[in-house]
C-alpha cells in the first residue's frame, strides 16, 4: 500500500461512520460475507431491483411456457396419429403429380381393387380403405341430416383401432354382396335410439333401408374425424347406392388412401418396397412412375415435429430477446450502483479489500438479481403453463429440461452483464473513490 493510501486509510478510519466502517471491515475474502453484503445491496432498493429483474422474469417465464406449448402440440399430434391405428403405412394418391401413364395410356390411380395387390405382400397383417359421403338418416321419428357415412372393409376395426362395443362388424361375405347392414358410432347410436338397444333395428339412409348389426365403442375425435358420429357400411354398398352417378362414372372405384397394417416383427422398409413393386407391376409402370406416396406413422410425426420445431425456435428467439433486455437492465442498474457506492468502495479498499474482492461482491450482486428473477420466472412459467393448458384448447406439457435451460440462461445473463460493472468497480482508484461525494 502506498503512503498516500495509508494516509487516506487513517483519515477514513477516523471519519467513517460506524455503520460504513463495520461493513467495510467485513469485506475480507469470505464468500458468505460477500454474499450477505451483495444481498443487502439487492434488498436496499426493492422496487428498483424488482424492475431490474423484470426482463429476466419475462424471459425465463416465456421460455418455459413456449416450450410447454410446443411439447404439448407435439404430444397431441403424436397421439392423434397413433390413434389412427398401430404400425401403419399410408398409401395415398399424389394428385399433384398428375398421374402416370399406364397400360393403354390410362391414368394410374389408386382404386379399391388395389387392396388385393397390397394384401399379397408378405408381412401385411391387414388393409382397409374408406369412402366417405354425407346422407340423411332416419330411425323412427328421429331424422338427422348430413350424417357422415363411411364405406369401408371388414379389417377396419383392427387396422384403425376401432372396437365394437355391441353386436359385430360386417364380414367379407357381406362386403362382397353389398349387404345392407350398418354399424353406428357411439354418439350416433344415442342420437338415433337414445337408451334403446339399436341392434336388429332398421334405419333409412337416403332412400335405402339398412339393418343395424353393431355399435362402435367410443373413440372420440382423431385428426379431423369424429369417429363417434360415423355410420359404417360396406364400401361396396357406398359405391352401389350412395355415390352420385356422375361421380361414379368419372372416378369409378377410386379411393383416396389405403391403410396397411404391418406385422410387428416385419421389416417396415422391406414391406414398403414390396408393396411398391407389386403396385407398379399391377399398373404396368415403373416404381418411379407410381403417383402414390407411402408414409409411416413415424414419418408423419417427424414431419409435424419439424413444423413445431420451427415454431419453437421462433419463440425461443423471442424469449432470448427478453433475457437480453433483462441483462442490459442488470448492467445498467449495476453501473448506477457502482457510481452511487463509490465512497463505500473506497472505504473497503482502504481497510484491505482487494480489487478481486470488490469485483466478486458486485458480480455476486448481479448474479443474485438474475437468479432471483430466474426463480420468479420459473414459478410464473410453470404456473402460466398449467393455467394456459387448463383455460385454452391447446395442450401444454412441462418439460423439466426447459426449467434448467431457462434458469441456467438467467444465471449466464447475470454473470455476463454483471462483469463489466463489477470490473469497473474493482478498477476504481481508492484515493479518488474516498474523495467522491
């Protein structure tokens, strides 16, 4: 210590107020004392400290809520796709490609008879298709309009995971003969028959009378389809009775999509390749000319996941900006604090505090601001996620790693933006600091 510093120290010891001197002497290299003094600096101006933390609070809360919304959306999509059935491959007509020329120049399309081709492939456990239209349905004195009528095949319950609660589903013989039978969705059965048993009853669909042979179990809404409101009939009956004549002449037995259930032990990729080869051979085209897309459930989940990931990244940038603003606020207030407490810094330096002590004290104070703000932000983020999920149609899923990420980011912000003010405080000249008023 220089002679000038020693003289200044002596003057301070004589003139410093008791409280300042006690605080100064406590600033020896002791982490607990440094933490206590830093905390006293935070609570000394409660309102200012709270306003300083606001950016960190908003940023941390936003990170947790946005990730919860994104994770909830991904979980909902995955559940809906898995609700379509298990271990499925979707063969869908790619109308955007305009079709490919088949034998005799005919357009290659996906038709009902392609089911037989797909079923001949080893590893295929079941197949189904559907053709949907809307009809007016009557049962006794009850009349319902625009009831969704789904024509399908006997494998539908197993492939699409739709259980029959009462009665039975139609069989292959009834499919081949276009037998006038129907299976009601759970909600549709209640609308038409109330508490009465609909099995064996008759309903009139359009102008065609059908016998009710089964009632499906409740399944709810999967994707955009309300399975509980559907009326299931053989697809051959839909082709014969319920499609407009003009549509039938134009489209024939064309279908939009074929659902293929693959055996659990089968190689999914190999089965898809075999299906492509079989369809290409039956259409007299090459595999590359087939205007069909083939996707697994995981493919669809991954595609939807990529969309939600882009949304999540955008929200992460927004939350990151909030943390950045919070960090700038911390740095600004800490610079003000250094200016306000210049004399205090000089007193501590004069009684033996080193620049590292001063630097650590103010860096700890900045870190406390960010950590307390982070804790409040975590509480608001978790609570806000639960509140948002319970009051809106969107599902939220709290991701534990998002809490660690948000809290860690808050700590990093405090250290990064608190270092410059802390370093500035450590570099103050003790003599000049003591003369500061």
